C-alpha cells in the first residue's frame, strides 16, 4: 500500500484535542521529521523517529497514530491496530485513528470490529466518503447485502457522483439477478468517469455473464487502454478470449499478466491448463510448480502436474503427485488407474497390482462399468465448446474431475479495494510530470535505460575530488531506507560533525552532512548545512542543487499541510509563502546552471518547477535545454510532452511521448491515448 494515498491530508496535522502538547523542541523536531519520512514513504525511518517521541512522551497520541499508519503501509496490520488502539485510549475523539484502525482490521478480516470503528467515526464525521466506502466493503465481505445497500444509498446521497459506490451497487444488483439495472448503473458511472479502467472492467464482466463476449472484450480493451500495467485486466480478458475460443489471444494475455505479476496464482494455473492443451508440457509443469509453491494444497494443480510428469517421462514425480491426490481423494479411481500404469513402468509390480485391485473392485461395484466418472472427465475435455459453464470452474470447486477446467474468480466483492482520505481525489489515469532528480548515496535497481540517463560528468567530477564519504549518485525515485542505511547515515552525521570541528571551512563536510540529513528527511538541518557549504566559498555548485531539492521537499510538505488546513477551515497566507519558496528554489537552480551549464538535470528540475506553477512555455524551454545536453533524457521528453499538451500543442506533445516511450518510459503510451484526438 502506497503511503501518499493514505497520508495526504493527515501528515503533520495537529490532531484535535492535543494542540500545544509539544513543549519540547526535540520531540517537536522528531515528530516533524517523522512525518516527513512518512509522507515520502520511508516507513522504517519514520517508525524510528516516532519511537523516539514515544520513549520521551508516551502520553501523546500522535506518535502512536502515525506509527500505526507506517506499520499499515508495511503490512504489519496487527501492529497498526495496536498502535491505533493505544492512540484511541489516550484520546478517543480523533476520527483518523478509527479510520486507520478500521482499515487494519479489514486487512485482517475482522470486519465486525472494523464496522464498529467506522460507525464510531461516522458519528463524528458523517460525510466522510472513504469511511462510508470502507463500511460498505465490510458489509459486502460479511455477506450482508441489505445493510450494504442501505449504506450505498446513504453514500450516494452525500456524493451522487462517487463512482466506486455505483460500482458496488451494480454488484448488488447482479446478486439480485437484475443485470439490466446493474448495466445501467455502470453506464451512468462511465458517463461521470470515462477514463476509469475499473468501471470498464466491471461492465465487461457483466456483459460476459450475459454472453455478450465481443462487447465484453471491447470494454476490457478500454480497461487496458487506461491501465496497461494491471495484470488483473489481462487475466479477465484472457477469460473472455477463452470463451470466444481465441486460445492464442488468451495465452498472450496470460503471458503479459504474468510478466507484470509473476506470482499471480490464478493466471499461472490457467496458463498451465492452456499450455497442457497445446502440448507445451514442460512449461506447463513450470506454471503448476509456481502454483504449488504458493498453494501446496491445490490438488487440481498437483494432479495436472502429475499428468504432465507422466507424459514427459518423469514417472517417479508422477507417482508422487498421484499419491498426494489419492490421499486427499481416496475414491478417485482414475488416479489409481494412472498410478498403476506408472508404477508398472517403474518396475513396482506389487504397487501396480495393488492399484489395479482397487480399480477392479470399483468396476465390480458398478457392475463392470468404470465409465461414469471417466466419462465425466471426457466431458470436461470434449464437451460443447459453446457451453462455457462446462469449460470453467469456480475457485472453490474441489471436484477433482474438473481438473482440466479454467478457473474463474468467483468472489466479486473481494475485488473492491478499501479507500482512505486523499486516495479518491483523482480516480482517472494518473497524469502528472515525472519527478525531479535529487542526490543520494544509495543506488536503486534501474533498467539499462535509466542507468544511462542518470550518468553525469559533472557529478563524476565531484566524486573524483574525493571529499565525500560515499559516491554521489542521482535518482528521481524516493528509496525507502533499510535499517543498516539509516544507521550509516546517523553515523556519518556524527562523523561529519567531528570533521567540521576540525575543518570548519571545508564545504564538502557540510555538503555530506546536508545530504545525510536530507536522506533522513530532516529538511531544516539539511538546508542549513547546504547553505553553510555555499558560504564556505569554494564554488561547489552541487550545494545549490542540493538546497533546491530540500527546499522543494519542504514546500511539498507545506502544501500538503496547507491543503488540509484549508479543508478544516484553518487556512492562512500560505500563498505568499509558496511564492517566496518558488523564487528561492528557482534561484538555486539558476545558480546551479550558471556554475554548471552542462548539468542537464538542473534544467530538467527547473522545468518541473515552472510547470508546477503553470509556466509551461518557460518549462518547455528548460526541458529542451536538458534534451540538447542529453538526447536520451527520457523524463525530459515525457515532461515536455505533457507541458506541450497543456499548451494545446497536441501533436508536438504526442511526439515527445512517443520518444519517451521509445526510451523506456512505457506509461507514455497510455498517456498518449489519453490525449490523442480520438479521445477528445
């Protein structure tokens, strides 16, 4: 779970009833820096800061709450629930604590407890859409459709254009077998949110239920147009293509889905079935191996693998799989027949005869007819291809005779995701400029294209001087720190502090400590040290670039806090502050360019800054400068394309998106479809 979708609107807010409790500057600083780390998704680091506050002042509710949010993001749902419970015990009037604890309880399947939390919170904040959404989700999971229906009515009265509630209503209408009404609801939702991939998927599955496979496939094409990296949509389309007897297309969709999500069990199982059908036996075995690593008790996968091992000559493996299945299904006569034959070929005549005896007794019990069950297996393979109910089975189906059937996910309510404040602000395809570049000590895993873009001779020159404790790197991704990295940063802060005492005029010591603080999300100390590095007078251009980074991140935090203050009626003159910060950041980037005119990343970052305030013409000029210095600067093409589109220079923008896609930013192709004239 990504934190920005959770914390936006919560981070660094004064929780009602506790303002003024932070009397000591140290705990205040720890909370601020912890919230910084939380907002930028550095959860392990944020927990360490909140731990320090809790150790110093265990009577405060905020650090428990925010630590709970961090644990939720790390999928420690029990820990998140416990921390929120502690926060509630200190102050039971904070709605957000119930909201987060409810979500942690949903993730544990504790729906009744989550309902209690949401009911409590909604009494204090009755128009909170995400909480009402999650309340409906709980009732769906508890199979209480009547109460879910009532809550959907309430939510749609509060927010008539809230399409997730419309989607859940269509689900309930399907359960009531009113498919026409369900389809009408989804049609209405798509009028409101025509770029929402999930709505097209919902309508596609409804059309597939009614046998309208061509239209269902077309809707899934739209889902993939707007969300091309979602494995679930490829798996859904594979099923529809299977229904249309387009096995080649179905196989292609499973291949793409499993490239995106290699551990998807349903996709692996179904691809294994299709591979077995076309004789790709060894690769089918590989798929069933993955399924069984995740679900060792999946007897259908065990039996299919046994058949394939038998077919490819691995008789020992086949016997092992048949034996596993027969232990679970002792009356599965076909399994005894297969094991008898395999044992005979292995020279285990006693075992083979024992299995044949079981088969013979069964035939005698059925008056010499061993056909009924075997016939059922044949029907599963050779039945009427137009009757798709005979070609698929539900996930819960444990009838071993259905081992050759494609699996269909049956619990539609499970696919509805939980919501949290901030997450539902924009349900369209997320189109925004790619992130600015920043310094780091730590490398991340990039593809070859990314590594090529991130090289900078100017940075290499600084590294060659040897004045820094680690190799200086460039990245445009926020990398969550490991515990060992956190420790190394704190250790280096201490080390650089001692070096500063020895060499107070050395700009590299201030620069190194500034970057340590920046990576530790302590922006105030980072900015101070970058300034000291500048004042040391060595002409270190990187100090200006570094200071522009921390000022940008501080401004992002300030905007998030201001947005929340406006929502709660506590807004101030933040607009003037933003203007001042913009000019300071712009000045730092301009100074960087003056001192290092070949450093393409400064032009790129300045273009991003200008785009953020709508100055697209100037931004385009800076992106163009960055590209002239590095013709393979993929992010610069992407962001210039977006700026051009926003200036209504559509064709030029589309050309840039094409180039960005060619250079490895594959989301460009999705964005191209959003802005192509055919979509207008």
